């Protein structure tokens, strides 16, 4: 079965990027459940690995799933892929991915960076920093013995976004705290220190105790 990567425009500012063995039948089926009419921009030979690579490259423009915001960047990539193909633009098919270069342990560490930085619950649907939560869940709980190159790169790019976000957040919070200290520091007067308590006197040292002792 030969798959093709297709690009379709819904006419309302969204572009669908998917793969199918029969593009026209696929679009016709989507049109039944979608009130918006989909028009084919173009299609090229491509597998699901290349589909994910294109999705990852356009992660900043993703609306949800296979839908992306119609923009100059998205249109430019589509134009380049349609004119020269996926491989010429750096989107390699799975069969050409180098074996053993991308390790599962590295992928698991990248997933942990994303999860720690975001606090995401990987059981929830959706994406976190451009990485599908299903992939994060798999790397956290069932990493297996291999990782595909496009998955590894998606995790690496997501980890960079997550780390940058965490660093920016920490920097903003530190600046806020330092600003508060500067503004309030002028009017801040430390409380007077509490006098240190001396050791309690022995009972026999008290004058009243001596007066109460029986006389011989």
C-alpha cells in the first residue's frame, strides 16, 4: 500500500496535513462529517513517519491534531514539499532512519524534562510543548526497546521549549521578588530583638525561701 502525504484547505483559515492511500476518498469521507468543504492543495508520496516530521516542523502553528493555522510559514513549507518532495526538504522515510543512533534512554530523559517543566498529567489528551501526551506517557511508563528518529526529535525540541519556558518563568519570578524587596526595603524596619532570657535562679537562692527555712 502506497501512502501519500496530502495538504487540504478548509477555506476558513485551517489546513489539514495527513496521509492516506486514497487521498480523494479520504477527503470525501472527511467532508461528510465536516460542514466545511475541503479542497486539496496537493499531495506527495510519504509515510506516517514523514507526516509526524512535518507536523513537528509546524508545531508552533498547530491548532489540534492534523489541523494547522493557515500562515505564510505553513504555505511556504507546503510549496517546497510539493515542488521538490519530502526527502529533499529533510523529511526522511522511516526505512532510511539510522538504527541505534537515537536511544530510548535519551528519549526517556527528554520526556522527563518536559513532564517536570510543565507538570502535565500524561494521561490527559493533547500535546505538551508540541509533543503528544501519548508519546510522553509511553516514554514514562512503557519506553520499549527502540525509538524512531522523528519521535526522538519531537521530544528533543519539546524539551528545549520546556526548559526555556521554565527558565523564563523562574527569571520573571525572581525579578518580581527582587522588585518587591527594593520597593519595600526603604520602609522596612526589623523588629527589635527579644532579650535573651537568663537561666532561672535556683529555688534556694530566693530570699523568701531562706526565710521559710526552720530555725534550729
